[in-house]
């Protein structure tokens, strides 16, 4: 099929938002409310963005349950849990503006859980000093997505969820739009825009056991930003969630909410031992996410796992009514996927790649990327989470920076007086797609993607080493060569194969960034465990910043304001787990 068969579809807008999850929608709403023309595009159906999977809740120091809470304490908790790798300015911005994010959702009809007197309910979530997590059952993310979609529809925000963006268009270091294709018809789509907000998620799909679904979080944000001249920060800092399912195969990594441990679930190895006694005797199953994941990994690695290389999470000792009331989604999921009744039978789980704490390098004030007119928000961005993310912080980040970045992009787009468009940039993007459709290579994108996931699982999982990371880089180099011979074969059902070919390119770039950054972080800190460097190195309090041409550069972090550092350090390790959901 010749790519000249139909001319590109040309769309124009003031601001283009790439990604239709919580971050992209919140930015789009802000732009529309300011009267700025916006177009939101995504490659997944808008009702099924990754945001819908977030179960636990959304944080803000509202003090409805614990009046002594404050944004400063929320900031201190976030910094401490990040192992001091979060950017203090980003942390301050999110925690200061969090209450406003909740108010926006309330105003737009979000059905938050409430106390009998009408106050917003807030619960404990992991290493928070106070109760500050708002929620809606264990479907918080889904309700937020629905609320934002409803508001976007009221404002007539155009949402196109059948366009796959393959390149950002840049001239003289300034963005002028994006290029992609329609996943149904294959037609090229050129979008002219005065500013672009990248909200296309993270890179956790490059591991085999992952809580992301098949065609999301394949590293698209990393690739689009890096090829446009932006930089990637902290690619190695990936949160492994302690509890992902191992079967069925096509749903491996599906999350079992940590509410299951919060409600009293117990972890055992194949020998029946309650092994958390060895790793955190005080907090047991309610330890931090990185520690429980490491404990699960260690039990399996040392041969005490199940035949399928997992451990057992058991809630069957809890009253059936409690399970149905408090863990409806977990109950439903296990029946649907495995016909397993969690009220009688333990669940087999293993650590699963869950959240990209790193992402595109951004400025704290407006999440600009250093490429004029290009911004990145949500899981695509970096700076808030450092080496361990506080549960409930990702959803509030979407709302805070969705709003602030929408405001910044509006100001940038409306103040532009002249736009230079480079025909060569458009031609390069068009030729890249055409080559994939007209080549005669025999490699299949899906198969290579699986090989990338195998490499990352083996060499860059919960525990890493110099030797393993170097071996991983050699394998990725071979896969990059083979990827040159990928040809996409569209069929009557559409251009999925072309989408997989670009998913593969994003995955390869994200895999290389992750391995190279992990190699340079020669220490163990938070989610990043190096078997050859088991101690934390104070001189590495900073970020690994990566570019495709330049590899990794280390950037020290600014000092933490004295007030916040004092609050963070004054906090004893949380040892009482009464009534406390894990992060």
C-alpha cells in the first residue's frame, strides 16, 4: 500500500494534548475554561485510560479527619518516602495545591466517600503521617476519569481517541505540532499546534509482569519527548507493586489492590511461613511498597516461592462480609480471571512493574520540558516521586499539574506571534511511517516486544547488578538491530500492526534509558536495588538525566527547605499499622 494513497488529514488547534487519561483531561478542561482552543488525542478509548485502574485514592492535606495535618507534613512525607530524590519544588507545588484539586473534582460532581456529617472521608494510605487520602470505594481512578470526561464534554472539548502520535514536530527548538496516523484507516494525521502537552503515560509495559494493559505505557512519552530534544530523568526508578497476579498469562501483572493487605491480608511463602517477620517485624504486611516487593522477590529468588514463581496472599481468614464490602474489586477480578474465590482460597502473586516514577525532565513551575512550547504531565513527567511513590500522590499530581500546565500552555500559545513550520520535520515523520508499511523485513513487532519484556524482566527487575545490566544492554542492542527489519501489515481490522511497531520503538528507547540510568545509579535506594551496591550513597542524591545521543548525566538536587527537612526527619518510622491501608 502506497502512503500516497490519501493525503494527510490536517488538524489545527491552539494547544494539542496527547493522552486522554486524568492528566490530559484536566489540562484540556483548564484550556477550555480559559477559552483557548484545545484538541485531546489518544490511542486508547477515552473511557478506558490507565487512570481508571487507580484504586486506592487521592491525597490532599484537608484535615477533615486529622485537623493537625498540613501541606508541609504532606510534603515532608513525600520527600521522606522518595528517599530524598523528589524535587522539593515539585513536591511543594503538588502538596500546596492539592486541596484545590479536590475542590475542582467536588465541583464537577465526583462522588467521594463522606462521613455521616457530610465531611469528606479520608483514610490512611501507606507512609502518611495522617489520614489524607480521599476515595470512592476501590474505584477512585475510574470515578475521577468519569468526572473529568463529563466536565470535558460539558465544555465541548474535542477528544479524538483513534489517533496514534508518532512524532512531535519541532523547528528551531520550538514545537509546532505533531504527526501520527488514524489507527482505523491508516491515514496520516498532521496536527498544527502552538503548544503541546504530553500526557501519554509511562514505560512499565516494557516488563513481562506489569499492571499496565497490553497497549499502554509502552514508553511513547519517552520516545516522543527525547526525539523532540527533551531529556529523560530517573528512568531507572520504577515502582514494582508487591502484588500482581501470575495467571492467566494474558493478564499477568494485574493488580491485587494493597487494600487486601490493609484489611488484614497475610503473605506466606510456599512453605506456609508468614515471611514478612524477616523483613519488617514491626509493620509486617503493612510495610512500604518497595520493601514488600523486595521481600516477595527475595522469597521467590531464594526458592521459597510457588511452582509458578509467586507467593501467597491470603484474606480467607477475614469475614466474608468484610471482603465483599471492602474488597469488591479484588473479589470480582479473581472470579473473572481465575474463577478463584478469595473468601476461601489464597491468591498467588508476584511483584509487578507498576509505576514510572521517572519520566520526561520538567521545570517545577510549569512542567515545561526545555523544548519551547512542549510540556509533560502525569506519569509521563518526573520529579514528584523520587525512589518511592507515596500511594495516592499520582492522582493528585494529575489534577495539580493538569491545571497549572494548562494555564502555562494557554499563556504560551496565545502569546506566540509567529510560528515557523519546518517541512523537513513533517516529511521525516511521514517517511518513518511509510517505511514501516512498505518494507520487506520479516520481523514481527509483537514478538520483538515480548523479547524486550523478557530482557527487562531478567536484567532490570526488582534487583539489579552491573553484570546483569550490561548483559541487558547487549541484548537490547541486538533487538534494536532486528527492529530495523520490522514491517507492519495492516488488515481489514485496521492499522494495529503499525501501532505495535511504534509501541516497539518506544519500548526499545525506554529500555535503553532505563538500563543505562540503572547502571549509573551505583547504590540501593528505594525501589532501586543493586545487589553489588547494597548501601545508599549520599553523593548520589540527585537525578540521572538521559538523552539518546548523550547517555546519562548526573544532576544533583537542590537542598530541601529546612522546615520540610525537619518535619521529614522528625517523623519516626511508622510502626503502628492499626487502621492503616498500605500505600
